[in-house]
C-alpha cells in the first residue's frame, strides 16, 4: 500500500485495475476445502487516496470473476465513525469458526497525512454483514517500546486452531528498519489485541515485507507478500506452523515484468483452482492469475469484469441467504440497469435518469435494434420483464424490474446507435491522417484515463469510413522505445511523405514536456525514435508555457513542411529535408492572441492557411476551439469576428470540447473535425479529473461562402460512414 495509484476509469466489460487488492480465502481457516453452501462472493475494498475514497465498500459476484458494486459504490460503513484518522484502507474480511460471525480489519489511515503517519488498525465484528461493531487499536499506545513506530499497514486475520484464537497479522515499520510482518492475538470480543506483537516472518535479506496474505493448503501455510528494497515483487514463504518457521521460496510469482504489489489469493468455490492477483501500480491496472498448486500461475485478466475501481481489499465466499441480505440492503434497480453488458453498448456513455425513470443505451453502428438484448447482469433475487431480445427499433421499451425485499420499478429503456465517441475507451488530443499507402484513415491520440495525464504510450486506430475503427495497438512506448523521456506521452501529430519512391511516416510527439520524432514505413508502425528530443527548450523570448502539442503541416504551394508547437505560445519552424530536425534560427513566435492555450492545427483551403487552437484548460468544461487564417504558413494570423467554432453543448451534456485535428475526404470539399470531449455523461461530475478522462469524437465541419468556418455542432450520434 506504499505507492500512490493512478486513478482509472473502466468499462464493465474491460476492467483495468489501478489498485492494490488482497483477495482472501472464504473459510475461517483458509483451508483448501470450500463449503458447498457457499455460492457467491463478497468483495470488500476501498477506492483511492482521497479521504472520501478511504472507506469500506462492498461488491458481490456469483462466479468470482464478474463483480457488481453495492450501494452504488459508496461506503457501507462510515470511516469517521470507526477510525481515529477519519479514513480506513485495506479491509480484510473473514468468516468465523461458528460460520455465522464475521471479522474485518482495516488500516486506520488517511494517506494525505503521509505514508508514515498512522499507528493504528480498526477491528470490526458482525453477525449479518450489515451491522458492525468496531474498535481502534493504536499499536504505539497499546504496547510499550514502540516509540519509533512509523506505520501500521494492511492487517489481516486468520483463525489459529491450536490456540483457538483469531490471529491478526500486519506489517510495521520502526525508525530506519524495513517494514516487517508481525502478529498478535485478538481478545474474545475482537475489540483489542491481547498479546504483544511478535515478528512473524524473518526475511533472509532483511528487506521490507508488506501486504502479507496467508493461505492454508495441503497442510502448509503459504505466506504471500511483497518484497521491497532488494528486488521488488511477489514472493511467498511456507511453513508447517502458522506462527513460525516460514521458509522463503525465492521466486517471483508475478506474471509481468512491471512493478507490482498487493498480492492476494483466494480459492474459487467449486473446484481446486486458486486466484492470485496483484496491482501493477505503475501502469494503473491489475493482473489476475490462476493456479492449482500455488506455484505456477497463468494470466486470466480477460475473464475479469467489475463496475467499480477498487484498491486493496479482500473476497469472502458467502451463501445464498447472505447474498440475498446484501442485495436487499444495498443493491438497486438502477445498479441492474447500469450493468447492461452487451458488447455493442458503449459502456462509458450509458445515461441513467433515475428521476424520470429513463435509461439510454448507446450502441455501435450496425447493431440490430429489432432484436437486441441489453444483457443486464442479474442475480437470482432480481426479476426483469420483459427480458431477452427486444425490439428497440420503434422507440423505447418499458421494462419492469424488482429486487427481493424492495418495491418494483418501471423504466423506459431507449437503445439507439451513437457513433460518438468513435474510439472505445479514454483517448484525447486526436490527430487524423489519410494514408495513400493503405487507403485508410488513422487516428493517433493521447492515451487517456491516467491520473494527471501520466500515460506512457501511444496507440493508433484505422478505419475506411471514419465510423468503424480498428485498434492497431501500441505504436510507440516511452518506457521501451524512447531513451530521453519516460513519462507524459501526449498530443502526437503525423505526416506521410514520399521518400525514394516509398512512403515514410514522421510521427512527432510530446514526452516529458519535450517534443520528439519517430519514423516508420507504415502508418501503424512500428515507429523508431530518433534518439533525442527535437524541441527541448523554450524559444528565445518565451518565458512561460510548455514545449508540447506539436502539429506538422506540408504547404501544398511549396511542398515545404513546418512544425508548430507550444502551450501558452504558438511557435513555428520549417523542418529540414530529413524531417527530423529544424533550423532553430528560423523559429518564429506567431501566438494569435492572449486567449491562445495550446493544440495548434494548421490546414490549407482555397488559398488560405487556417490556424485552429484551443483555449482555456482541458480540465474546464469551457475548453473550446477558435481559429484564424493567414496568407502564409508562418503568419501573421488574422482573427475573424466570430471565430469560436467548437464549444460545449449543455443541452446534450457535451463538455470540454477541444484539441482537434481536421481531415478532408473523398477528394472533395468535404471536411470533418476530430476532437475530444469530457467523457459523457460522467465527465461533468468528475471535477478536474474530467480533464484526463476524455473521449474522441468526429463531426462535420463546413464553410461559409467567404471562407469563414461555420460553428461545428458537437453531437452524440456523430457522422454516418463515408464512402
């Protein structure tokens, strides 16, 4: 739990984890034998590093692979009421030996106070999973000789059959010593620790050990944990006894080369398979693996779906009565409606109006609306009528839903084709290109959805009609392909050039607030970086802003290419014939006005050079596009009286429209604007985080007879396929 996690937004079908989740065994002793009565799973977790996110939440699953959040992903227990800091993290839940009592422990911590600022844990107890009693145990105050204690992290509980007591184990750090895993026994009421903490595991390297999780299998106690300091990753130690004798099996168990933490293991209810999962925290995602022997693991990420974004938590196997109780208390008809998982649905863009009882499901172009099944994710306790394939081609269908213990509700469900956004997922700053080599269109965006724009790779997408797009995969990965920058992969631009009888593609991109260039023989790559930044410092006379957002333009009059860039200023320089260098002595500042922010886009039409740019902040709902024109590709730029051509449309729930490119198609005077907006409908309620949860759209761009640009109307439906 040491590292801040990149916050991510996910669809129900494609769930990428940003968090550290510790899954645990469902049985009281974590034995390999699972009760046949257990038919479902309860997932308890927290969601992030903001204080409001540091609270216990619940989700449920029938099969251990597909999870649905309860209580609309809001806390089920108030952190303010149960903790000393006002926040709790890393909840772990366990079924008691009697089969009907539940024990939960959590880190008493608000991360904003610092990673060395907590000394306590919270102990909770319940007989029904709904109502909980709690107690705070401050290790520093409770036990002597802990004056230099810095932190108490990630407690878990297991039943010790020998002592007939519940053992709590966790990691602690004292002074300059590494984090170590300790244990102590809880009292009978589960309100205190009654024994002095003892070290549970002794690392041969004396390196830090955190996020422990003990699994009992085939007569052995398997302690999974994260190593730090002398190699980082997931390892395990094994012992015949619960409280001593752990021998390290010196092998990393994660199935990735990326940095990981927060290992957790649980056994599926029906069968002999275990799940090991861990947080790939530098990438903002989770990886799930499966094993039958707790030694060899295979990746099963493709099988996991969730409609929430968990951090470090645990899973408990539960029976039918228990899931009924949880659903009746914390699940809603609205949750069922939002669970529609037909692959044709654009999950991020579902609109639920709970006041007027209306649901809008946007679907892909070509979807058969005459026989469409939304595929609501339901449980046995939920009834839906009508269900299955329904006819939405003539308008909304009235659907009635009910959950056991709740009043039924009726909703008007509308399913219609929506071609915006054109790309599935979160992307921004789109550049568009038509390739003469392949006869296809390509979009090159910023990979979005990363906290504070922290993405590290670029992708491309191809299409023959501007509506149906194919993911061409990664074309440039800063961590693997670029030596001079490893962060902030933003706002690319590209140009196709005929070189020695063949086509070359010159790809200019932002990385670590510098501009680089990579070259390929195909529009979908692979691209090879030039080995150094092309633009790495501010132009002469410029004091503020950033060296970002390149745009490349080839002048049809002279066949000369130019590079534009800048945040807070607009700079231009002619590219040399090699297309990977410029003459810095020819850099010119042509900032059009004081409102200019970033995202320059230049094109030529009927004797005029058009300059488009974005103003305001990409995190603002008022992010928008203005334009000017010139008789030269290097200015001076003339600004027409009404030059706002793209802005928010509150009536449609469209906000944050900006950073565009344009494309002329079919060899005619037919133009389209490609731009990003806040994710719809959630973006406007996400605060400044909307600025890195954006999506790419395309709408038509038209001109008046005098050459001025008509305002582009942002739409939900988008454009029709071009031919």
